């Protein structure tokens, strides 16, 4: 889980210094980098502090460095995006369209704590993207409608958190890898971003959640890293036939195999899993669906989040009524399944779960 090494960046005086972003580098790597550029070692700590805690977007911003040296390294790329568009929902959730170095656009969402809850009043959650687009093509999700463009680099993931933190002018407390893309199809960069967000930015891994629809063998690989993040597995159906209809990629990964890998994850890590289940009216929200789901979850060290569907323009699904949702929940609770209903924030700004597609609203 190491960041992109910087040491080769100065091997040649003719090499483009802007090619490797500094964002994502560790303190020791930044220290080595400044020394290679003729600066004393303590400048590495200053550079680290300005990049991760003081919002520097270029080396020209770092006033503790001499003007002469800043001019010498003016072309060095820190790796920050620019805010192309910003939309605020009535619940104060903010959707950002961020423009990357190659002019591609990604979405990030800043979610402040809800009103009236003193235990979470200081919470600020960032929903980060890990890919531009998504190849999973879930039928009810806006992101996958246009397919996959590319994976995000680790610095492009870290930048999203720093951008929200700077815009809100308060510390980010929680991160959910639930934005655009499938994180386990970009494992190397996601792991590097988690390391940096934890060790450099200072956000605890226990305050991070990584969401996946399930990629064969990738959950097992993730378990080997013994992370403290919460793993959230998106089910959305209680049987293979319905799951294949909602998630086309599920054809290559049977539900029973997914559950087997999830049980192995719990055994290896000792950490409880979260399962995500989007409720679609008349599709997967009937009592028989709840009873079928119970057969998979009974005896499992897990928690179930039910997410009432958030509408998108090009999918003909509906959100269930509150009575239908309550009936579904009661069936699960009666069988001692740990469950709660998660109503997404940012609905009016198209910033809620399943709505991200780099559109302005």
C-alpha cells in the first residue's frame, strides 16, 4: 500500500517534474524528494504539512520556502483538482463536479451531520469516487449508464477529501468509498489512498467504509491487508436470478460464492460486514424477498442497510411506500437480523446514492 515513489522524478535534469504528483507521498518520501532538490531534510515536514493540512495547491503557495526555490520547482505538480461545479441541497449536502488534469470530470459529495443529533453534530462525511464512470452497469444506478472511462489515481482520490475539507472549512471525520466506480476494480490505488488518508491526512480507518458489489477473489485479497475499514457489500437481491437482472456482472459471480467469500473475510479479519440493499418497489421489497434474504444472513456476523431507491431519469423504478419498507424491516427484525433504513442525503441535488453521473443540477 505504498504511494507512488518520487525518487525517480529527479533522475534526469530534462525529465518533466510535473509528471508525478506529490499528493499521496509519505513524509519520508517527501523528505527524500526535497533533499534531492538540494533542500534540508526539515523542508520535507513543511511540505507534508502544507500539502495535507494547509491546502497548498501548488508549491508557489508554500510561503516558508524561498522564492528562488519555488521558482526552480514551479512545474512540480501537487495533484489537485479544480471545482467545476458546486450544488447545495436543502439538507446542506454538497455535490461537487471536480475537473481533473486530463479535463475529465468526477463527482464527490460532502455530507454534513444531520440537524438535531448532538452525537454527530461535528461529523462531515465525504462520498468519494474511485473510477470515472463504472463498468458494473447496475440497472438502477446512474453512474454505470455510460460505462467506464478509467480508474482514478490515488492522488485523485485523496484530493476529493481535501477539497471537501477545504470547502466546508472543517475537518472531515468519515469517508465512504461509495461514489462513482467499483473500488475493488481499482484496488491498488484505493489501498494507497486509504493509507495516505489515514497516515497523512489523519482520518482513522475505522471511520472509512469501502463499498463493493463483489468481484471474485477481490474480497479475499482485501482481507489479507487486515484493514480496519468497514466493508459494505451491495446485494440488492435475495437470489441469483433477480440479482443478475439488477446487476449484470453478477452472472460471473454467483450469490453463494459471494457469501462464501464474505464469510471468509469475517473469519480472516474478525470484522463485521455490512450488506447494502436498495429497495425497489414491487421488485425486491416483498415479504417473500425478506424471508429469502434471512436465509442468507442468519448466523452471519453482519449488519444490513436498507436504502430506499433514489430515482434517476433513465430507469423505471419506484421507491417503496413507508408502509412497505416498515413491513420489510419488521420481518427481518423478527428473525433477529441487525437492520436499519438509510435514507440518502442530497436527493434534490442528484447527489444521493445511485444518482452520481457528473451532471449539473
